[in-house]
């Protein structure tokens, strides 16, 4: 009798309904990848079989996941990350076990780790000394520092031009201050202009550095070509700066710290020291536990034209300590933290893993998969390199389920189930007829 064929047909139809139902249930699950049931026929024997064997039904061969790209939806969270193309996020649980996911709905936990459902997002760390990504190293859970990132004194970056760079215009029509007029930072008649800048010591303490510009008396014998000179004097936090690094008046009076600026007939600076002018205030003068101030000042962007005094540029490379104010993730996976002191710091680079046979991955639930012998070993690369896709921040990858197709498949599976039940009913009718023979 053919009950076996009908029963096997009911089983595979039920399995098909299970797969379709699971797909429909996860139509709104971020990063979900749909599945399809794959079935095969069953023969009692295939050795030397003739073409008149009917077979004994069908069986479920496998349930294959379909890793097609889902739609990308924009969000308002910078830690929502969508993968466009191949690859999986490499996740690590607190015990060190590795899994892989496409769900990019990440958050920061209380310790600054980027997590999803208790799993840590991993990436290549960045050497904070050099700023270089340690590419090729073992990926580590990505952790951002909320605060206490450290301070840097003005002049502490170590790059060319480190220190304070001041670009301004000194009015060529300004009066000359007679040499007999004694300079005083508290008497505006003893200098032409003043401006100030914020500088930082080694503890991140802020200090107000004030510049006083005074036009000098031209030489009795004009130079050829003609030049104009200015003298710059300084104060820090309202106290005059002396050449020996002390602050305030001394007894006997100390030599004030000063810088000479010379401009040619075209209003351009000439003769400035290549290394800039040194600004130095000793640690004892600051008396706050820091190393004092010692940095270079550059005036090569300054001019002397017949237009009003103006400060056109002012930069310095120091900063105070800061707290985390924002996060961004680039297409290349670079995670950056933005801090209240205006600094942006590279934290790590998200890595993506790809597999030669993605359908060989072992589903774990929670939108995660594990490596298996069938999937092959993971190929871990930076986003956009190798066979991996790019990342899009403030976006998530939707489920790749097409509800219209699934509903049509649902109707088909239902009809298949009904048809198989009819074969059992027909066999039952035939058997009943035989039983009733007299």
C-alpha cells in the first residue's frame, strides 16, 4: 500500500511549513537570514533498478540558509552598523568563545565595550602612542574610554611646528612707541595691541597667555631695503613673564621675555628663527605640580599691512583632559571617540570574517553562527578588503525575507500538504474496498 509515500509527503510538507513560518516570524528581525527546505526522493533500492520503480516517498535533505543581502535602514544611533556585502561581525562572549553575526544593533555597556546581546564586538586595537592599527593581530573586544584620556601640554605633540602658531596683521600705520616709554602691561599707552591665547601645562591646567605688541622706533639710518620692527612681550595669568621663566616683578628687576618681529617693505616677516621663539615658565613659577611651560611660538603667518589689527589664525597643540561625547564608525571600520576637549581618538578597527561556505555555518540562535568543519576557517580582514563588504554607520541590515514570496510559498506548501493527505485518503478508500470484498 502507498501509505508510506503519503506519510512522507505530509512530513516534508510540514517541515516546509515550519521553515516558511520561521521565515515569516523573523521578517522584522535585524540581520536575519531566511532558510529554505530542500527535499529529496526515496527509493527502496537503486541497485540494478528498472525505470518502473515508483519510489517510497520524500525526505528532508537539508534546511539551507540563504545569505542574500537585506535592505539597509537608516537609524539615529551611530553604533548601529550595517554590512553592505559579504562578511560577518566577529563576536566574543565573556568566556572567550567566538561567534559571527550580521545583526549590527550595538550599544555601549557600563565598561565602555561595544556589545550586542551580551556579545563583545571585536576588532584590531590601535597603538595609542603611534596611532597605527595593529592589523593582523588577534582581534580584541573593542572598548572606549569614557574619561581620563590624559592631557597634553602645549608643544607636547612632537610634530613639526609643535607649540603655538599665531597669525595676525599689525597695522603699518600705527604710531611708534618712544624708547623712553617704559612698558607696562597694565598701561595700554605703552603698547599698541594685545591679544591672548589659552595654553595648557602637563596636568592639563589652562593658562591665559597674553601677547603685547609694541612698535619700535625706526633706526636713525633707514635700512635698505626698509624694514619695520616690533617687540612682543608676554604675561601669563595676569603676571609678566621674565626671560628666566619667572613671573611678576623681581628685585632687582628681571629681564622681561621678549620677541622681535621684523617686516620688510611688503609687509612680510623676515629673519624669524626657524625653530620659533621659546616661551618658558618654570614649574616653580606655576606652583601647581605640573612640569611648567616650555614651547615654541611661531609668527611666520603674521603680516604688517596698512589695515586694522586683526588675529587671523591661532592654533596650539595642547589640551586638557576630556570625557567621551560622541562615537563614530567609518566605512573602513575605524571606531573613533570624540571627547569634550576637542580631541578625536582612534580606538580600534572593526574586522569582518568571511567563509568559503557560509551555508556550512552552524546556527546558534540570537542571530549568531559558529564556525564548523563544513564552513571552513574564517578569513578575517578589514571592511572593504579581501572578500568583505563595507560598513555603514547609523544603519542596520534588515531581514532578507520577502514576505510576498513567503506567503505564496505558504499557499503552495499548504496545497502540497492537502494533496498528500488526499493520497492517504485514496489509499484508505482502496483498502476499505478490499476489506469489504465477499
